[in-house]
């Protein structure tokens, strides 16, 4: 999280009535600049002579620039390339509201439900001096020592607005661009008023606004709804308690006093996108709740997976396509679980290779864990029974090797029984090379023709005219 915020309800701790301070710092390139600014701006503000003299515009400007200079000279941030935008609101006991802004964060106020801008975004596409990039930090762009801080490519010099607080002012909002990229200033005012009328508290409203702006699918990490989001909603009580303020705003909304507030929250994302995301989330939740292994599913490390879809829609494991382990006891067969090679009553294949087992329980007996394939011929089944009956104490590996040898011998016998004349589709045999005493193969000979033209040249009349008989 690269954002930071500050709430100082008692900015003047040594006085009975105190000014209040609210600020949001939207970091970029790291969280160093935003964290530093969140701790220092209001401290520099109250420490200035201008603040003590109630020259709040000069005090806010000095607080921004001094914080930026402290960060630049701090050894902890000397190599920190991060920066942050900042929007700060100062509410004074004289009934004044000052807002200082550097960057594209924003503050707005609700007056009878109608939005009143308290700051102006600093974007490169803006006209006049507002096109200047403003931020705290970003010292890679503030290296011109011949220019004052206000004239650097990126400056921390804030733009400050002043407003007299009126009785119709209901609340003001301070938020970063993650909110304003999704909702307009008037929409934010409408959402706050409507949710207050529904009985929501300000903390819940902040959460619902962030939830409303959050993109349904944020895996890409780009686009609206994927940026950091920080929002502060400040109720202007005018001597009321917070409960009385909730009732006051609710009555205004219910009676339609002032600017019209819509009944529904503004849609940001299409229903198609939201529905697709809900389906993906439901599938993901279902898969997450399922156990890692289905009942009867063998271990991935030693068993191949094979399942049969029955007529009633159930899926059961098929052991025909799985390697045959040591003997399966009846409980393992009933539970459709692979044998545990770590148990003392069974041995692994490697153990059987090292030492022959004399226990008949460790051999594969007909009828135990042996599911016959309907497609197998009677000859195949008889060959397996013959191998099993030869030696009941033979290991699994020996039986498999013997079965493979029998099949290979049978294939070779079939190939050898066929004569060369019965072969079809094979390439013809290569010619026999002649021996040293064989007949000599006549090679093609090309004799040189000298300078005389060929017969083709003579027939076509292409003889060089310099050699023609009519040349004078």
C-alpha cells in the first residue's frame, strides 16, 4: 500500500478550541514519500510563524515545501525515488476551510447535496500553470540547483483554495485519484448522501465506496478500479452531535431538499463483466472448498489416474490401468485406496527385488484386487494364470518380466514364420554391389569439341558474323 493519510482533530493541543487537519497522500514508486509526508506536513504547519499569525495560506505552502526539503536532505530517503501527491484540508475555528493540493488527488464539498470543488487536479494536459507536475518527493526531477523549488520540473508548491463554511455545508470528502478515476465528484456526493439516508455510518460508507470502485477482476493490475484507494469523509456538525447530524442529512435526502440525490448507486462496470466475475469466483470458491483428493483417488506419486463414468453419473476408479502393487487386502479394495507401502504387512517392489518373500499374503492372488478386462481374450487370461501358477513366491517384477518376454517371443515367432515373398509394402532390397572381378560398368564420356561450332548453332544460323563467308 503506497497511500497514507493524516487525521488531526486537535491540531492545537495547547488550546481549548483547535483547528482540525485532514490529508491524503497518494504514493507512487514506493511508500517512502507518502509515509514521510503523512508524519511531517502537519507538524511543519503548526511550527511556522505564519500559522501562529493565522496566515494559513502561507503556512500551508511553507509546510509542503519544508517537508519536501526535509525529505531531500534526509539520509534515509537520499536514494529513495518515490513520490506522492498530497491534498490537505484545514478547518479553522474562524469558520474557514483551506485546501492545499499538489497532484491529482481531490477534495469536494456537499452544499445541500450539490458538489462544490475544493481543489483542482494537476494534470499534464491542463492549461496554464496547472500543467505543472506537482508532488512531494520525486527528487530525480528536482536537481536544477539554479531554480527555486517552485520552478522545478516537478514542484511541491501546492495550489490553495479558501472557503467560508456555511450552514448548508453538510460534509466534505478528501480522496486520492483511485476514487476519482471511477466516480465523478457529484457521484461521490450522491453516494454518501444516499447511504446516510439508508442508515449507514461514515466508516461503512467509505468501505462501500471503495467496494463500488474496485474492479471485479484485478488480476491485470491495470485500468480503473485497480489503483490504491483512500477516502476520508468529514461531517460538518455545526454544533450537532454525530447522531443528530445523521438525522439531519437523512431528512434532507428523504424530503428532497436541495440537489436531487438518486435512489440507486451509480453503476461503474457492466452487468456482463460482473456476472462473468461472479461465475469465476463461484467456481474458484467451489474448487477451494473441495479436498485435494477425491474419495478413492490414488496417490499421484505412485499411481496412474484412471476413472470410469458410470451410467448413473458417478465416477469410480479403474485399477486396470494402474500398476499392480503388492497384495491388496480386502479393506484397501473396499475403500478404493492404494496400499500403504510404509505399513509393516506390505513390501515395496524394490524390497521384493532385494529379498524374496515367502509369505503368500504378499503375492497377487486371483480374485483380490484383480478386475478382469472384458476385452481380454481367453488366451491372455490363461497365460496370466499359467505365470501365476508356476511359482507363487515370485516377485511382481519377475512376473512382469516373464510376461513381457513371452509376448516378445511370440511376436518374433510370428515374424520369422513369414517368408520374404509374402512381405507387402516393404521397400525393394538394394542392388548387390559388384565384386572386384565383376563386369566393368561403362561410364559416360564427354569429348571436347574444340573451337568448331556445334551442329545446333550451325542449324540455327547463330555463327558469329565476324567469321561469316560474306564478310568483306
